[in-house]
C-alpha cells in the first residue's frame, strides 16, 4: 500500500468523519469548527486505538514535551473538553470518549476507515484487522503499523504486559544501585584497577581515562534516576528515553566491568556476566514502558 493511498483514508465514527491529512472534522458531510492541534492529535490517538485505554502518560509523552513549562492536567482537560464539545459528547454519558479514572481515556465508538473506493472497513478491537481479514487501513493514525505495533526495532508499550508501579520501582532502582556500586568500587580501588589495565599494554592509559570519566559521569545520572523513581517523577519515562542514547553507550562500556575481576571469577563467568550486562540498558527501558503499558479493557 502506497503512502498516497493511505493518506486518502478517512476514519468515520458515528455521524463524524475526520480528514487525517487536513485535520478537518465533518459531521454528516458538513465541516465543523477546526480543532486545536493537541485536541486533533488526541482524537487521532484515541480513534486509532478503539476500545483500548490510552493512558494520560501516553498522551503526555506524545503531545507535551517533558521540559515544556505548562500545566499538563489543565491542557489535557481543556483538549478533551474541546473534543467532547465538537462531538456533542459528555463525560457523564459518553458516546465517544470515556474517562477511565486515574488511568486515561477510551474511544467507545467503532471506527470505520473510508478508502479511496468508498468502502468502509470496521476497525477490529485490539487486532488491527479489518472485516476482510487484511491489515487495518489507517491503523497507523498514531504512528503505528497495521498490527497496532511500533515499526521501530525497539519495544513498544503495546507489546508489553502492564506491571505494577511498585514492581517497576524496585527492579529499576536495583539496577541503578548496581551500576552505582560499580562506579564507586572501581574509583575506590583505582590503584588495583590501574594494575589490571596495565596488562592491556599501550591502551591501558586510555582505558584508565575512559573508566574514570564514565564513572564520574555515571554517578550523577544514577543518582538522578534513583531520586526520580523514589519520588515518582512525572515524565520520567520521557526523560529516560531522551537520555537513552547516552545511557546505552555508558552501560555498554561498563558491561566490560566483570573483566576487572577476571582473576577472581574466571574468564567464563566474566564473559557470561558481560553478556547479561549488555542487555541491561534495554531492560531498563522496557521496565519503564511496562509501567505505563496500556491495560486491556475491563468491560
């Protein structure tokens, strides 16, 4: 399917149609007052995932940058109210947008995708398949592929089970404490570490410098992540994703730390532990995504 063919598809719900390309909302073919950008993006996210809960955190990360100084709750509530007014909907008796207390919102109405040929395909709940058994046209309204999953090679929240906040906080904090202990122990034993690195030969001085610099940089990063998790910082997931390229490089370098203990633990165990540590930066990202993963509908 070409991009141009996708652009011609228009989601329809109830008596409304939404032109994804122009952002125009129509009721029974008549144009409605134009939606603000954030309200439009929220509608696209909700209509792209009918009957599935879209969490407030998902909306924050997608539409409000974590370093933007705005009242997120007020901005989100204002955008939702504008959507409900445009759709003639109400929070007390919703036909389209249902509030899920303390979690987010759910789009209640079936969504049809009108193709260039005029045929309507009904969006199957949580499957990304249409009535004809093919891929759901327009399932990428919020940037996902035809199966409702991200096209990125990295894990998407919808691919993961939802995990309780306490489990994520404990596991994520333990990982940070482990890295923090790596840095502090290595710095406390610098003379011994220098002797171990001396066996490398002419690159020993460079490795010693890299170890010190990365440990010095890693300590404040780990302290920040520990504090953010302990005090339940809002937007931590978005912050971590911005830090992820730096953390990935840092953690991959420190995955070699077991080789500093090769004389004590042996070469085989050092290789095995290093292999596990190579995955650890991705597991941290996955843990945070599981914290905010959409939960299945309760009705």
